[in-house]
C-alpha cells in the first residue's frame, strides 16, 4: 500500500496521472503506476507533443501510416487513439471495480476548436464514436463557446472532462451545464460521468507576478495563497451545488456528481514545496491529476490528511488579493487565453514535426 492508496481509502480523493507515453504501456510502467494507486489518467496536446516528438516509440506506426498514404493530421489521431485505447484497457479493471467512479482516460478535442461550439460538439461525438469505451473522457475546454458543447454532450450521455477552468464564475457555468444536460437527457443517468478540471498552479504564477508588481508589504504577504484559495472556494461551490431538491431528483435517476479535479498541480515556483498543490487540496469527492515527477515527490514526502476545508476562509483570501489590487477576473481571462494558445501551439508544432518526418519518409 502507498500514499496514493491512502488518499482514496482514507480521504476519498482519487489520484490520477497527468502524463502518457507509449513506452509506459509496453514496458509495464503504466501498470506499475496503477498498482501504486493511480486511478485514472489525463492527457492533453502538450503531453502528446512531448511524447511523440521526443521519442522513437511512434516511428514504426507513423511510417506505416505514411506509406499507406494517410494524411499527417489523420496519422496524428491514429497515434493518439492507439495510446488512449491501450491506457483504457489497463485502467478498465479500476473502472469496473469502482462502479464507474474511476478508471477513466482523457483525450482532448483539437485545441483549435476552443472558440467553436459546433466544431467542438462534432469533434467530441467523433472521438466518443471512434473510441467507444465506457471509461473514456473527452476533454472540452471551459471557454464561453465550450460550455454549451459540454451541456450538449452530457444530454447525449457522453462522459466529459471539462478542462481549463480558472474562475469561480466559469466553474458555476460548467456545473450548470452539467446539471442542465442531465435534466435534458432521457432515462437512466448512471453511465454518465464528468469531472471539472480546475487549474491550480498557473493561478499562483500569474497572481504572484501581479503581486510582485504592486510591491506593497500587504501584496507580497499574499504570494502563494491565491491558487489554493481559488480551488478551496471552488470546492465550497461544488458542495453547495450538488445538494438540495434539484440534485436529489437527478440522483434518483442514477446521476453522479461532477467531481472537481485539481489540474496543473506541479509547483512552478521553486520557493514553494514540490507537493504543495497535492498536500493542500485533499478532500472527499475530488480528483487530483498529478505529473509523474510530482507523484514521485508525494510518495516520498507528501502528507495524507484532510486539508481542503482547513485554514482561512478561501473567499476572504481571494477578497484580500482583490483588495491588494489584483483583478482576478482579468487573471482568469489571461490564463484561459494562455492555456488555449499553449495547447494550440503544441498541437501545431507536433503536426509540423510529423510533417517533416513524413516528407523524409516519402523521399527515402
């Protein structure tokens, strides 16, 4: 038994792995993570960019696809689908044993669709049809255009990982889309699942930068507090939303709550503890998806104890950050734009790399 088992058994928090590499499926590393207590897996365009561009693991399949005159774009999705399907198979026992609570693997729609509601709906449908496994999550970004796509997918009973949430206001929109989607769905709801990925460390990165620019003693004393407070405030909102008559009516139809998922939980500032965003966000009915390096650190010196509702009132902390001069609404806008742009850039760079490889293969 490891601390990852303890997170779930003692605190009812599900630890997931925020990384994916083909070699992990073939050399037993992914199975080892599962045996250590990992209960799910998330991926994104940046993860695939690093995995495919920095490895020879994909060369054989890619070469065969190009020799079969498959386009570079279609070849990319073939590579991704192969990895996702392998991970789904490895995590299916977790899905079955947990009665559909965990065991999910997430794959993201084309990041270029982040501002395209209809395109996102079509892409999410296509991925769910192409990878027809019950423990698949399709990731949809929580942009203003993504929210209606989330509602539509839930109405169609397609399980969704909502990504790139930075503000409490957008989080409220996401939960409403989930509830409204369930209400519009027909029949039993027990097979519908969703998580809402609330990004953490990036909030401190941006808020700390602004606090440093303000430079007052009051502002500097708030460094490193905004991200955890933001997530803890989101947890309070989650608890308030998934209770009462409206939710009870959906539970009677088999509905599961849309658990908050803490994402971007590696520490970006070396002055902060390397397990900060794991240690301080432990609580029931939550997921924390953690990069492998941070998981190693947590297994070595992390602490398993309930922390999600301890310490200062998170809403008062956020109010203090605002009072110090930080526009948290603008922070959320900037971080959403950066997140979308980062995934688009990784996606485009990988397609460019694959295009160069394809040209070399065709001319050889």
